[in-house]
């Protein structure tokens, strides 16, 4: 397996890194303090063609491969988790799901505008009483003539107040449990839709996260994504893509922690020498480097499987679990290396630590992924092939 970047990917990394250095890092402290998502950054990212980086050109995207998406997510999270999260949700969870499961009419109506960055997509699965246990959801959709009537709510929804389109999951037949869940494309402008941001988050403070509500909201029948009862399968396929982008972002956070720590190691002196000369500090630096490199290998392995159109649930789960754990540990060590200064906002590492915790929880908790990996090894869980797979790259036109 060749992990050498081609010239297009090298240019992409350079472009995104320069963007992050110029458009995110100088302003992120202010945005954190304000607790607001800056949509101006979104517009600039769209102008660079990064909102549909791995979406085929025929649907408004850049037509690059899946590891190009990993590069974008890694570099964005090096700046701040909020902006990687936005791309993860918009591209990984929404647009790639539309590309995989949508009809041609749905792709023309929703995917093209999203890939061009003209519209923002989001994803609604989690509920107050349904996180890891998806079947515990209470949102329902009842068919009434040529429309479905949705009632319920979703929580911890990224881009809740800024997204134009949502992929939402609801029961169409509760008696069938998992097999009674269906997926719908919902527009913010539909009557009965409302949203509310969650305030006081521990981390990712510059991101827009909250709740969305459906009160007798009527959704046209043609907005059913896939078939009735395929919602759980669609959600799991979407999570394969979302988890891939989260893992790639975690690589970027590990890199940010390492860069900040190395810089501080050369600036700070104790007992007459740079703190980087102390062996226990070197141990933390070495662990950061090891975690960073192992995470990258896991992520780009998944990207290659996606490029080949191969089912990758097992590999994605491992990459997401390990990369997020490594990033969380790297952030903790980065604060330790900075000492008392790491506990303040004078340096970025306190923000890294706050931001590193959420990815360990969302899109499959550390515990869920631990169980998944054990069940694969023990033979309790099979690598079954989905009937709808991501298009093999390069995309057929």
C-alpha cells in the first residue's frame, strides 16, 4: 500500500495549512471567547472548493479521493476542532451519504449545492434518550398521503442553527425496531422545524451545536432517503464516513499538540537547560510522535479502502478509537509540558485539551469501539458487505 502523496494532495495540504495559519489561528481565541461559529470561514472554505473535496465533479465537487478529505480534516483541526467538525458533518455525514444513497433527483437538488458550498448540510441521529442505543429514538414519521409527518427532537446536532439541509432519522414502524427506522432529507424552511443552540459547552466553543425540533413537520414523500426501514443501515454507513473524518481530525489535533509542545520545550528553561533536555519531557514528546504516526497510518489505510470501494467499518472504528485516544493523551501531556501556563488561555494547549474530549465520545464512544473491535476478533461480529457502497475512486462519470 503506497501512502506517498501525489502532487495534487501535496498542494492541497499546503493550501489548507496556509488557510488555517492565516484565517483561523489568528482569530480562534476571539471566536472561542464569543462562543460563535464564524460563517465567513465557511464561505472562504467553499471558495477553495473544500466543501465537496471528495464528491464527483458531476455533482459539484472537486472529484479528489477520500484521503484528500483526510488531509483537509487533519489540517483544519490543527487550527481548531470546530471547523473540522463542520466539514465532518457537512461532507462526511451528509454529502457522502447523499452520494451513496440518494436518487439522481435528490443529488441534483441537494448534493450539488452542498458540494459547491452554497448550502450547508447536517445530520440528525442522536436524541436526549438515544445515543449509542440508536433504537431507543422516539422521533416518528407517519405517512399521510404524499407527505410524512415528523414529530420529535434531536440533540447534540452540529451546525444546528446554520445548516440548510439535514438528514434525519425517525421510526416509520416502531414494531420492527432497527428495521423500522427510516431516513429523511429535511430542509430548515419546512414548517414545524426549529433549532436551539446548546450553551456552556466544555470544549469546541466556537462551534455551533444544539437541538433541532420537529412539530407536525410535513416532509414530501420524495425526501425519503433510501427505502422505508433502511434508516439504520444508512445511519451506520454514514458513521463509517463521519468516523473517518473524526479520526483524520484527531491526527491534526495530535500534530497541533506536538508543534506547540516542541516550541515551548525550546523556549522554557529549568535548572539551567531547555525543558526539552529533561528525559521525562522527552518521554511525553516521544509518545506524541508515536501516536501521531500510528494514527496517520490507520487513517490513510481507511482512505485507501474507501478509494477501492471496500467496506471499512472495522478499520474505521479502530482508526477513530485510537486516533481520538492518542489526541486526548497528547493534549493532556501538552498541558503538562506547559506547566501552569498550560492551564491558562495564554497558550493554545488548554483549548486542545478541552476540544480533545468530545471526539472520544461522539460518533461511537471509546467503549463502543472497544466492544466492536473485541467482537470482530472473537468472531461475534461479521464484516458484512452493504448493498450500497461508496463509489470507487476515481469516480465514473
